[in-house]
C-alpha cells in the first residue's frame, strides 16, 4: 500500500502557474510528481470551486506525463485527472 499526500509547497506550485507545474512534473522524483498531481485534483475538480485560468494548459501537461517516461502510479494519477 502506498500513501500520497501534499503540502503547502505543492499548493504554492499549483498557484504559481503552468510553468511551475511543468517544472514539477518534469522532475525525476516520482513521489513528488504524485504529490503534485494529487494537489492538482483540488484545483481541477469543480467540486472545490477553483477556476484556474490555465487549466487547459495543465491538461496538456498531463498528456505529456502520460506519454513520457514516468512510473505507472504517476501515469495513473495523471489519467485520473
């Protein structure tokens, strides 16, 4: 069983914009990628009420995550979003 969580640092990345998110998702640390993706769920799920002006660009980044070399859990989290 694996546990994924995110913190204030991940929220700050999400709020900084698409370039900061891209940097986080292009890194080598799979656990950090999973945490950032989990955090993005908060900002992309309509239930939470956030309306990011760069949401479409985030979805393009998620496509990048899925088609490039990433661990299966990272790809699954990206597909979930």
